[in-house]
C-alpha cells in the first residue's frame, strides 16, 4: 500500500494500542501525485468496531470509470478523471475504518445499483454478529445530473432520491430497513456551495484556527479571521453518516444492502459505533478545566485532543483575583496579563459528541490520559479512565448559561447610552456580547469590528443595548464611557431564570454643557459608522477619520464625503479628512477640508509607492487644506522631524498633536520627553502652537480617544467649522484622562496678557478632575515648572492656585500626570496638558536663538534630502518645494539678525 506518513509535531503517538497514530495521509495515484487528507485525532478502540469489507468489494476506480467532474478532485484525478478515495486503516472524525487497497486497479468499493455491470451488486450481505448503537458508513454517490440541466430541460434536483436500503437483520429474525438517500446520508465526491448533506458529514472534520496561524497567501487573511477551518467542501468528499440502530439492545446478525436505484451508491467503509447517540452530533461548546499532572509553565509540553470533537481554544489562565480587581484604582485602563506562578491548570473550550474522549498527552514523558467527557460534571473532578493515581483531572465549568437582553442606562438621563464594556468569568476569561470576538485581532489594519484590546484586556463597544450569553453565577463587569463618566467594576449574580440585564453608568463631569468639545484628531481604518459608535462609547464628540496612502494601499478614500456623519442627537461627529505623508519631510493631518487633498503621499516607501516623486511639500498640502476650509495639524508631533521646522516658521501649522508617550520603558509621571520639549522650543521661539490630541489609531490595540483634545466653543453650535475655529484660537487641552482647566489672571489658554517692561506677578489657577487617580499638578513657565502640588497616594480631583512672578515675555501652561500606566500597548501615560496663555511685553519679542538654530538644522536636513535622495517631480513642483525651505530659512535668519545673533 503506497502510504506515506508525515508525522507532525502536534501528533499523538500510539499509546499501548489504544490511541492510533495521528498522521497526514498522502493518497498517491499511479502518477505518484497525492492529495493530502487530515486524519489527525486519537482513536478509541472501545467505541468502534470497523468491519473488513475486502471480501465484498466489487469495483475499483478504473471499473467505475472516468468522470469529467472527477478532475476537480485534484492529484492524479486531474489527469485521468478517475475518482480516488483514501485507503487502508484510517481515522476520520475519530472513527476507525478498514478501507480498501490503494491503486486505480484495486477493488476497494462496494458499488450498489440496479443496472447490469459485472462490478455492480444488487444486494450485499455482511455478517456482523454484534450489538451496536449506530452503523457508520463511509460512502459517496454519482453527481446529480439534474444539477446541470440542458438548456431545454425543466428538471429539479433529486433531493431525497433513495439509492439503497440497509436492512438490519437481528438474531431474533426481526428486520428493519433504513434508506440511504441523496443528499441525506450520502452525496457526490464534490459539491457546489450550498449542496451539503442533511444527515452526513464530510470525512474531514472542521478544526480550529488561531489568528497567529501562518498564511499561505495574504488573500487568505479573511478566512483566518473566522477562527475555524470549514472542511465541508474539502475534496475528495467521502461522506460519513451514522444510521441509528432501531434496536441497540439486540444483536445484529447481518446487514443487507439492497440497491434501490439505477444510480449507484459506492460504499468505501463501514464501522459499528458501540456507544449511544449519534457520534457525528456534537454538543454545544463547553469550557473545561484540566488539572495537569505537571507544571503548566512548559506550554509546549501539554497536548489536548478530542476523538469525537474539536478543541476550539485552549489557554493557561492568567492572574485574576476578583476582590483585588474590584478595588483596583485603574478600571477601564487595561492591564498586561500576568502568569500565575506554579499554575497547574489548562483551560479548554471543546465541542464534542457526548461519547467523546478527551486525550491529554504529556510530550515529555509520552504518557497519555483519557477522560470520558460524558462523565464530566460541573463541580466535580473527573479522573482519567482506568487511573486514579495521577493528579490529572477534568472539570466542567459554566455548563449552565442564560441568554440575556441587556441595556446600559445613563443614570442622569435615564436613556440608553453607548459604552465600552467587558464581562469576565470567575477565572477572568473575557465573555463578549454577541456580535463581538472572543479573541480580538489587534494587528495593524485589522480593526474591522467594534472591539478593542487595551493592553491584554478585551472590550466590546455597544450602542446601549446588547445581547449576551452569560454563565449562571458570578460574572464580573467592567464598563467605561470616556473621561467624564465613572468607570464601573462590579460583580453580577446571574440567575437561571434571568432574561434581562440592566446596567447603569454615572456621569462625573459634563464639560460639553460648559462649552467644551472633545476630539480625536487622528484615527485610521475604521468605517465611519463604527467610528461613530466608538465615539459615543468613549464619550468623544468628534472623530477625525483620516484617509491615507500606504504604498499601493489606499484606506478610507471611499469614505470621503466632504460632510460629517452625525449621531441622532448631533453630539457625536465623524469627519473624514486625510493624513498626507512623506517619510522624511513629515506627516500632516488635513482635517475637515471640503474636498480631498491629493496626492496623499509622496517620494516612495513606506508612505507612497515605489518610484513616486516628491509631488509637493507639507506646506503646499497645508495651503490646499486651508483653502478648502480645513485645519492643518502636525500629527504625532514632532516626528518625522523634517519640514516641520519650516512649516512652523512659515505659519503653516494650526496646532500640534501631542502624545503622552515617552521612549520605550519610560516611567510614568513626568513630561521630560522630546515630544513636549520640542513643543516648548517652538513656543520659546515665539511661535503659537495650540495643543491637540490624537491616537493615530490603526488597530484594535488602541481605543479611539485614548488621547484627545478638548476645545472651547462656548455657546456656539457644535459644527466642524466652530471646532476648528476654537482650536485655532488656542483654548484647548490635550488629555489621556484628567480634565484640566487653566487660567492666568482670568485669561484662558490662547489669550494674551499684556503688560509693561519688567514683567509682573500673575495669579494662576489650575483644576483637574479625573476618572482615575493622578498624582501631580504643575504650572509651567517657558518650559520650567514654577509651581506644583502632589498627592502621593493619588487623587481624582485637585486644584492649584499660585502667584507667579514673570520677568518678561513668555507663556504659561498647566499640566498634570499620574503614576498609573502605561495604558496602551503604545505606552501612553495618564497625563494632561493645556495650551499656553501668552505673555506679551511691547517691543520684546519672545525668541530663543538655540531653538532657531535647531530649526535651521532641520531645514538644512530637509534640503539635503530634497537635493540628494528625493525622487524628483517636474521642475515646477521641485522649485516650489525648494522655495518653502528657502523662505523658512530666510525668516529665521531675519529673526536672528533682528536679535543681533550671529548666524
């Protein structure tokens, strides 16, 4: 028999004759070309009695003849149009079969039919002399000719066509006949989509897939997201049906197969199921806890499989201590999973027949443990079959569940409100509402659902109503709605009779009623409607969804409508702008233009495509955006640090997007990061740059609005135009948590305080309120802290009022920070920072020669890139880019000259 065995790393080895090898089988034809068939699962010999049909085989593939449709089966069939099926001793769906020999000339099938051919039998009798619960057949039939009718035919598919009967002949003489019908108990070797069998399954079982599984082709990414491998259409299709014995308590003397049609039935194998029920029918997904006989720290050591089922997921638990979790000060922030020292538990979700055996294999010792799942009960531990000496055990968790219709109510309004929420089991496992993933894909450009993974904590976005299936008993809820609502962590008791779940969330601040609008200036990839949902759930008024070019990939371009998408109450808005990018000169956010600004990327990878020229500068993109009524933002300021200095010098930037992010591994609680220090440099050089906040969200690893800006529009209507006007005016603060307000002598950020030479004393007032504790509040003058207040143990509210002596021109801001964090995988800290109040002294311009020199160095670097490395556009465009750099250099040289600084 030409059988090649490819042993896989995850295979179960044969164990004292009970567990058969797990192999990949290559069905080789006369040409030597094979078709791979999975047979990977342990076999339990006490459940099945395979029948040797070798003395009953009537036909070989060659006898049966060629079929044009057989070429679709691949392998050698592609060449000779013969149907080939697996051979030898095989395991399919946990059932063992003794199949015929390999080869196109070898008799390996029983062909039943009423037409006269030497290789076709009308009746076949198989002696059994055994009791059984089911007769399991491995078989196929001819393709239904009516599925492809001629142009002048009016026919219907032969649904229910009786091809044969199997007659159970019992020892007491009683007989019972069961039909074998198309497409009930049998079907063709391959079928069109939507033509599966009603009472039979394809020979290859479905399997689970992980998001981290390798892809053969990038186009298979979508299939991988399903988390399953559907093998219902995997060729060659040989169908397995389980025909229930009408009298399982009686001994079957023989089985008589009788042809009932001229269309043939081809039987490849037969096995008796010795248990009860249908071995092909699986029970619903159930969670099991397996106590390992050794340490769980060696993850690759333990292998798990079910013979009549599928292990959908398996995982080692991470630390979850409910009482500590309920009292922790950081709800809604997310956290990193922590391994449990000395853990001996392995969890698994399994769907399987009630007769299934769960096999645990220790690859280190080679020992396998068998657990009969029908004996596993909630609240009691099941020992392995035939052994109580080992510590290995299995326990059912959460077998009883209830389907709930839920609502989240805003406590102040009494109306449903969108939120971000998560349910967790008593062991900390995430239980998503229906319509949301259990395992969230947080990869780049893979944010396709209303889900988010904050560090290692998973959440779902819901619009105020949801449905969820929860285990009966204790369940733990975590729920947030941005920075102006108190986060919720609480224990829920789910009752067996419960069908509804009402949750409440309470507002702790209402800055919108005081004239403030919150916005994320930088979001990618979401659909506008999903972005609108997430904005509502994060308490965010405006999402700037930015179309962009990434090489030959263009995202959200089809969503550009040049008008906002609004929520029903008009308090949440999504506007699609663009992020225009160049890998050296910089990136710029073009928010709210009335028409798209193309091209969106320039000068090659990884922003634009290979060979794309340097179409234009950032400054030209900014001019086009402003002309179209938009706002020009230096996104993820100051990087890339190329043209940004020139654009600031020429007044092309309306605001800078500040991130609460330091270098990798930075400790929370301070602002000594280049992102802020560069901003301070430009401010010290006299340039007015309001602060805004964005996330650059490009995946489900980042909640929208985690870093956001508040802008004061007062009593004006909330429109994009009014928000953009407020940003330009400078009364903003950027925050990843605290709500920070600041005034200097009654002046808000963006405003000026004018006084005479020699300066004076200013009374500053800062107040901060936060949904999570923060620890320090500071007043900053020209980049230096001049007043501060600390709360060593953390506080959710703090004020600071001080009189500050200011000797001359400058700027004042407030900022606050928390020791908590980081709070995202991008290591965002919990911080807030206001835009400056500007201090003006007549005839004393605020200027920093060191900052000007730094800006000139960046301009020189940009010029070197443009002249030496950039792919050149047409002469007119190149000259325009050169002029931007030349003009900015001239502005800075003029200012240096005015301040008598050698240059």
